[in-house]
C-alpha cells in the first residue's frame, strides 16, 4: 500500500509540474482561439487568405516557371500565354515569377519588421506603465518625440542613408526592416503602456506583491500576457500597412534596387506601357491588394473577437 501510494504521489507530482501546467494552458488557449476564430466569418476568411499567401511564399521556388531576374529580349511584353502565365515585362522577364519572388520578399520583410517593432516597443511600454514615476515620464517624452516625427520621413531618412552607404542585397533589406520596425515601436510602446496601466491596479498584481514576487517578474510574467490582445490586433493590421509602405518606397525608387523582384518597383516600371499592355501593372497591383486585404480582414476579425465591448454587443 505504501509503495502504491508513493507511486501515486510521484505521478501527481510529475503531472503538476509547471511545464505540464503551462502546456495544458497553452493547448486550451489555442483550442479556444481556434473556436473563436471559426465563429467570426471575417477572421476565418482573412486567416484562409493569409495561409494561402504563406503557402505560396514557401513554395515560390517550386511554383516559379522562369528566372525572375534573367531578361529575354526576344519575349519583350509578351501577352498572357501557356509559357508566361502573366505575360512578360519590357525586359522579357516573366511577370508570374517576379510576382511570386517579390511577394516572398515583401512578406518576409513585413513580418520581420513588425516582430522587431514589437520586440522593442512591448517591454518598453509595459515597464513604463507598470513602474510609472520618473521612468514613465522620461520614456514617454522620448516616445512623444518619435511620434511627432512623421513616419514616412523617418523611412526616407534611414533608407536614403542606406543608399548613401551603398548597401545592397541582404544589408539593404536589413536596413529596411530596421526603419519600418523602429518607426512602429512608438505606437506599440504607447499601446502597451495604456494596457499596463489598466492591469497594474488589478488583484492578481497585488497578490504577486504579497507573495514576494519581484516587480520585474510581475511586469513581464503577469502583466504582459494580459496586455497582448490589443497588441496582436494592432500588429496584424500593421502588417498590411507594412506591405503598402514597402511597395510605396520601391515605387519611389527608394526600395531594393533593380533587378530584384519587387511589387512596387514593377508597378513603377510598368508606367510607360500601361496603355498598350495594362496587364503588366494589374498583376503586381492585385498581389498588393490581396495581401493587404488578407491581413486587414484577419485583424478586424481578431478585434471583434478580443474586444469585450464588441463581444457584448
């Protein structure tokens, strides 16, 4: 009997380890989130569109039919055909392949920039709202200064400096990620601070203080998870805006230099031939519209799910 009781106690102890408890909570949260997303038609459509977009980005090397950079002057401005699904541009490059590779690059840069902005802004805003006092006053004045500076001018400044340093390829994309993420950081910090101010006065924070938990651990381990809902919605909608900004910078000639595939650069190059061959501009434009619409629909659906006021209505 003692052996069985000891085995039972050991089993319960193993089952109740923090790691297993966290895994159970994570599985329950994922299951609940999946169920709630299925209830929202907007979120479901947006999620399906995003999944399709990500699958296409992953399978780009397999789906592409031609080299997106290599020109073929004998096939300049070719119409839509079985060989060129979307025709060719003025250099004879396959538009279908360029749209695929340009989308892959744009989506990767957008997601990386948003994650970079979240990584900078969330801890900054959470700590500022939780601790308050002089630290909050100084940090928020810095954020106000960044918010007062127009985001587009900040993009142009950083990208222009990158051009002056003659950065190309990976380093040019890295500078673009830094510019977009750094410009996104003040907005994230403001949103995180507001959520932290609300959560800092709740009972579970007082309970953490009573049991002797450190303030830093309470802020990042207790307050932060309860502030993620508005941040996730904002980041999802921001992804669509990132895609528009990247396309706009490339359209203005401040993005990745040619011949790298890019939706905005391809739209710029198609201006001289849009009247005779409008399809060379239609397909990159549709790709931009599809990507932005997918993230916006998913973000709006998440907002409807996570906002308690909208749920009550």
